[in-house]
C-alpha cells in the first residue's frame, strides 16, 4: 500500500508567500511520487487574505486541507492542530515561509524508511536573519539543553518528520504549555537529524517578534526544567552565607577591637540585596504556579472555526491552551 505523508504548515499572515509555498510543496509531492500526501494548512487567525487564498487552493487541489482558528493562538498551537488532524503514516512539520527547504524532506523520508521514527532538521547556518536573532537563538538552545532534564537537540526547530507512533504519543500528551520540540525529545524512540542550511524568508516579516520569542524561550525552559526553582534555593543559601559572614565580622570588630561598623550604607545594601533575591525567587515560584493554574483551567488549546472550504464543523478540540 502507498504510504501517506501529512505535511503540516502553520500560517499566520502569510499572504505574501502562500502562493509560492503551495506551488513548491505541490511540486515536491509530484516529484517524490511514491507516497500519497495531504497538506494541512493551519490558518492561525490571520488578518490578511491568507485564509481566502488557502480556501481557493483547497478547491483546486485534493491534497490540500485547511484548518482555521477562531483567532491567533500561536505557532505551537497551530502545529498541534495540524498534528491532531493528520492521518498520514509520517507527519512533517514545516513553516509557511519555506525557510526550511522542502528538498530536505526527501532526506528525512529516506531516514524514516531506514527505520528512524523522528528525523529533525538541524540548521548549520541561518542566512538572512539578524545577528541578534542568530546569537540569541544560539545561546537559547545551549541554555535550554543545559537546564532541561531531557536532552533537546541544538539548533533544531520544529522542522521535522515524525512517525505515526510518535505522533500518537504526542497527541495523547495533555499539557497546555506546548513546546513541541522538547515534547518530541521526551517521547524518545529512534531519533536522528539531517543537516541543512536555513534560507532567508521569501517575503513578509518574521511573525516572532522579540517579546514572543522571549516568551517562547521561557516556556521552553520552564516546561522542561525545574532548575530555576533550585537556582532560587542556591541564591538563598548564597546570600544567607554572605550575610552570616558579615554578621560575624561586625560582632568580632565590636567585641575584640575598639572600632565598630558604622553608617547605614551596609544596612541598606544588604536589605536591598536580600529583597532582590526574595523577589526573584518569588517570581520564579510564581511562574510555576501560573503554569499549574493554566493547566488546571482545562481550556482547549485552540478553537477551530467552520471553514467554507472544508466540511469540518465548528468544534472544540479539548486539549489545551497556552496562556
Ligand atoms: N506562525 C503562526 N502563528 C504565530 C506566529 C507564527 O502560525 O502566531 C507561523 C508562521 O506563519 C510561520 C511559522 O509559524 O509559518 C514560523 O514563523 P516565522 O517564520 O515568522 O518565525 P521565524 O522563522 O522568524 O522564527
Ligand atoms: Mg521563518
């Protein structure tokens, strides 16, 4: 039987690139023709005409399926929706801007055929991205890897192929804070990578401004590590240690010499220092409490709206929500 490949493409205001993307992906499907395909485009509440364009393509091509969100829920949610709806034997995640070249999928398919369950794309170079983005991404992946309890591959985004058995596990994971690349690492099975060069965006702007990027980075760390909590314990011990030494010193000076520690500077400095450490620790604790709160609300992760093009009725996929 012909194996089926699902390609999941999250789209948020990608009107400028979508025509090209559909064309490229369709020509990929025609070229690598030993499989059958479904292209699942997830419109993440775009405010431009991405949805209209996608609807048009879904009429034109049988392989194209559209899911549309009731509002912008975010990239990880969009990918999750596509995964939930996929029916293929292998699922490929790729961005709508084709910064990750479709040709790489062919190598991923080869590795999959040779027995791997997850084949992720690792970037050896990122062309056309700002120095800041390159450096911050580099540091982020290294920091994340240090903190995380499961090793998360360096310089690897969501561009990857996953076997059905991995995807079934992913769908069964109920957590609301989605950090898919980490979750897939956690799931395990046979994982490998293919190296590729990341090209610049075709057109349009990055949909990941700094604030979103920081939030995402923090999400990754907080969802995959409790080390920040341990850090606040370490800070607590450190500052108490310093305070204790200072105390010993002032007692010693007062008792055994005829001088004493004078002035209020030292008092203010140590009060501020302690206050700072306490606030940081409470803040870290707060982030984890907020996570418990979000998980406990049990809201769906995303809401699909009825699409004119597809037969899918309005329904809520009770999974999870990000914020
Ligand atoms: N995206 C999305 N929802 C969002 C932000 C981004 O679905 O809220 C999609 C976007 O359309 C693209 C992918 O996620 O297909 C990656 O976004 P982008 O290329 O802007 O990120 P970058 O490559 O700059 O990190
Ligand atoms: Mg991009």
